[in-house]
C-alpha cells in the first residue's frame, strides 16, 4: 500500500479529527513538521506523541533543520545557526576548525531534535554551489569544491548520527546548477552526464561513510533524460541504486512542489515506480488527495 511509503505533512499544532482517522486506518511511514506545526517544545512533543498514539512508536518524524535560513524551530539551540556557506568560508581559513564546528553544531542540533521526538533531519545539503544557479540553494551549500563539501557534509552527518538522528542528504543528483526554484517551477540543468557524475560525488562519498537516506531533486537534466530526477528510473534506480550501490531509503522531495507537476497522486505513483521508497507529501491539500484515493 502506498501509505506505507508516505511521509506526510500535518495541518496545524495538533491533529485534526480527519488526520487522526487517516493515521489510524492507513498509517504512513512518517510525518514531517513545518513552522505551521510548531509553537513550543512541549507542544511539539505532544504532537509527535499524538501521531504515534495513532500509528505506532516506529513512525518516523522528520524536519528541515539545516541551519541558516532553513530553520523551523525558533528557539535555542536551533535558531541562529550558521548557514552552510559560512562553514565553507571557515574551511578556507582552517579546514580542521570548520569540520569540528560543523560536527559540534550538528551533534547539538541532533540531541535537541531527539529530545523532541524526531528521528530524521533533512540535512546535509550535498549540492555544490554554482554562481549561475538559482538562489534557492545559494548559502545552503557548503561550497563549490567537491572535497570541501564532502568534508563538511560528512561532519554534519556524523554529528546527527552520533546524537541518534538519521541524516537525509539532498538533493540528488545535484540542485546547485538549477535555473529555478522547484517549489514553484520546473528547473532545468543543461550539462553533460559526466559533469553531473563529477558533481554528485558528495553523494557517493557520504554513502561510503554511512549515509542511509537520500532525497531526490525535482530537476530535469536535459542532456540525460526528459523527466525530473524524482520520477526518473535512470537517476533513481540505475544511477543511485546500481551505479552508486546505495541500499538505503530514497526520499522524493515534496510531491506537492510544482517542480514535479500539478498532480500529487500521479507524482507519488511515478516516484514510487521510479524507485523512491519514501514519498514526501508536505501540504495538507496533497495529503488529503492521496488519502482520499486510498479510501
């Protein structure tokens, strides 16, 4: 059943009666929280407890806490964290100091998330910075150099893992060059396959170091395939599974985003068919469409 692959967004600070019914009858793989779901530490704990009372204790709870502008929890130690790019600048001055700083920041973040009831953090960003790319990545990237991104992203992953939180590397095979924000448009990257392989090296390196979750990009790589990577068997199955030997969980980016089309249900089935086995449906309207199709 498709619900076993879903990671769903919720409407507000507590479950609605409808959400409670859906979660009990067709439990998803997990939930993901956004600013609209967050008021205080006690409320977040209560919401995740309420979810698991409907679904079972094994249900995942994810969040986007990258640091910098991608921050959902507006209290210490999770607010006022550095952008990834600031660690990149630090790395240029002293690589060891930057690696240690990223590890420490990620470990503290992971401990705070674990205490609230989360299991997964959608970080680190493994996209390379590209000056021609859309600003949607920008300072979220650790830099334009593969070795630098690998070193800092590995420190981020290890900090989260050591705190008991699973890291989710993103956005495969790379969003840095994309010419649009996939929340509102369909981005295109027009470079050769060998360049894309070179720039996806951070994913290979972190897989070798123990990364168990990777999120796809809603981007068309026009010299390779005509469809966005999230729904492309070439990228998801052939490259990530067969070429890179990744045997963890492949997350779609949010299937409510315009980058993957206008039809959430169609996108969910296409992503599943391509090989994604964790399907993010973050907007309440999209969740309703998917659950209505199940009943």
